[in-house]
């Protein structure tokens, strides 16, 4: 077992995405034609790991895949990107989860997930030690609730990493996966960065307004939050800042596929806001640029930007100011 420090460990989901370019997104009693298709690695935690590694972070993953061609593809992609796979769990041939992704001509998408994947993930003392090595631990509401509480406890403990948590779906879906609102409520005091979008925040907090949703998070102890408004931009909340809420507009780019853009956004916020401790507005602009650039390729990880590519799009001051490490 290697003992070097890691910038980031992600704990949760790694899947194979089967991406279909379609005439229109599927709706009830509507015909849909597949124009093109491809497959590649995906999953929230897997995508955040890949995007963070592309930004130059040292990254490890704790995920579960199968001993099949799909699992081999997932592992191979991690290794190619320099991501540490020491704690990847390899199960049976049917253990690699999958997502059916449908993308229309505007880059909008719908997704359906199946398979074992994260539902078969376990954590032991070696995983605990691996998580404690990291500066940041990232996970999402797709992680089974018992494991979510375990990870949050590790991060809340002495010398634990900062916890970045993504609320990735509406509670109609998340409750079906076993996650309850009280599960999220109970871990929020341990969360250093809460990540979601407006629709999912509304579903979780039952607050119609963004202000109401952010007030709910503040009341639960959240110190920083990012709420995506999709292509329009994102809102950044910091409880201890001189200005509580910052709005960062999105970037106009030629959109090919928006799948994984939120994961690229999360990775860039972890890099710039948590690790680099950049000011919220600067970190948000960098993250919005990274997310926009990730939409310019066909496939989840085809167009993940480097630090310098994202900084070039986001640049508002001198090039020096956006060099990695300048905020540490």
C-alpha cells in the first residue's frame, strides 16, 4: 500500500456509459431514433476523479467494478489518467454498473442507470486509512447511506479530509435508492462543500426559492455551497464571506454533449475553491469554464480541460493570477 498524500479521493460510483445521440429525448408514447452511439467510462465519482486528474490533482478512487470487459475498461481509463486504483474493488462479471444516456441535438440528455456497482461497495479499515490520506474526499448521494455516514464520520474526525458532497438527483429518485432526507441532514455539519443544482436543491429542502434553499443549508451548518443553474451559470454560497452569495454566469461554447458537465464543475471547484482557496467568484468562474469546455466533446470525458485550458477561458486578470498553486 502506497503512503503518499493525495489531493483527492472519490468514494462511490464508476460505471460504463452507453451514450446514444437521438433525434429527440425519450418521452411517453414518442418515437425516438438513435443517430449514433458509443460507450465509455462514467459515474459521478469516476467522472470527478477523471476531471480532477486532468486538472493536475493527485487522485485516488474507491469504487466497485466487475471482472468483465466493462470493468476492465473502467480500470484502464483510471490508470491511463494516472489515477490510483489501489482501493478499487473488483467483483463478479455482473458487478459493473451501466448508464443508458440519451443526448439530443441541443446537447440535453436523460439517463437511466442499472447494475450492481456502488450498491455492492464495502469499506474496511484500509479504505478508512486511504480516505484519511487525502486532503479532500468527494462522494455523492448515490453512495449507500451506511457508507455515506461512515465517510462523513471520517471527514469530521481529527485530521480527516475536507468533505465535498454532491446531491446528484431529485428525492423521487434518491429515496428509491435508499437515501432519506435525514441522512443528508445528519452529514451536513461535516460537509465543507455542498454541490447540487437548483432543481435538486428544491427537491431536497422543499424550499421554492434559491434563497430559501441556501438558508436551509446554512441552518444545517453548511459553510460553502455551489448551486448550478445549468448553462446559465452557478451560485456560490459561503457562510463566512463578506458577500454570502455570488452568481457566476456560464460560458457560451459550441455544445456537443452536456453529460458529465456537472462533474467537471465539481472537480474544478474542489481544485480552485477548496485546495487553492481562491476567492469564491474567481473559483466559480474557473469552474464554469471547465464545465463549459467539457461540453465541447462527444462523450463524458472526451473534452475534459487541463488547468491551463480552463484558466484561459476564465481569465479576467493576469495569466499569473490563474496559475495552479498561486492561491495556496
